[in-house]
C-alpha cells in the first residue's frame, strides 16, 4: 500500500515537471494619481466664483459705458454755438449811433445844448439890432428843420435794421432749437437777449431823435414869441417910427 502511494506521487511530480509552463498575466496596479475624482461641492463653488467674476466684469463694462456717455454729454454741453450774430448786431448799433452823431446844429451833448440855448433861445437882447434878431430867428428855424430831418433819418435807419433783425432772429431761433448741449442753448439765448437789447437801443434812438425835434420846435416857438414882444416894443417905442399919412387907392 505504501509502495503504491509512493509511485503515484512520483508520477504526478514527473508529469508536472514535464508539462509546459502556464502563462500567467501580471496584475498591473494603476498609480493613485490616474484616478478621476468628482467633487460636487467644489464644482458648485467654482461655478459661483466664475459667475461673480463675470458679474464684476459686466459691472465694470457698464460703468465704463456710463462714464463714456457722461463724457460725451459733457462735451456736448461744452460745445460752443457755431452761429454768432454779434457782428451784425454791432453793425446795426453803429449805424444808429452814426445817425445820432450826425445831428445838425444841436448835437446830442449836454454842454453843446446849453451853449446853443444860451446863445439862440435865451431872452431877447434889448441891444441886438433888427438884423441880428432876424438872423437869430432864421438860425432857430434852421435848427428846428434840421432836428425834424435828423429824426426822420434815424427813423429810416431803424426801419432799415428791421430786416437784419428778422434774419438774425430766425437764425438764432433755429440754432437754439438745434442746440446739442446746455452751452449752445445758453449762448443762443444770450444772443437773442442781445438782439432785443439792440432793438431797444434803436427804439431809444428814435425816441431821443423825436424828442429832440419836438424840443427844438417848442424852443423856436417860445423864442419867436419873446422876439415878437421885443420887436413890438421897439415898434411902439416913441421916436422916429411909423407916422400916419394920406394913402390913395386906384390913383384917386
């Protein structure tokens, strides 16, 4: 029995030694860093951080846009009005001033008025000759006529400025309506006020010229009345004056 077992074991051992070797696949262990691990909480945190960053960038872009628009508005508000009526208004005023400065005989000057009235419109001199009285009366008449002519010339000049004022007003209103900023609107308004001031100066000139003409007319009338009294006194004074005599009519 023992011999049989020994022979069996020997046979199995021999068979195992004579059999071809078996191929065994090696076990490969992946390194630890090659495994992909998904962390949901970390992913959510990253998304929130990216969203906040994007919102900040959006806010910065909006702020830059607002600043750019503000600069554009400031540039518009500081833009000067491309139209100016100053030169035309000054020319109209100068024309009216020239007409006033060309006043005949009695200028628009306080000292000149005092001198002329003292010489020509004062009380009639008792020692003045008849020829002098006549010459003074003629000078006063010339002053009156010159004053009336000056008033009409000023009136004509002011009427001539009406067309210029109309065109300037139309241009200024158009510039005001198309103003792109506060400065342009303000400048257009200021020029409209300047136009009104020029019109008021023309009106003042007309009133002054008419008043001068009327004053000269009244002064001449007053002086003529005074001179008439002096001439009547001389006519009625005793002496070699008028003497009555016989007069004949139709040679009879």
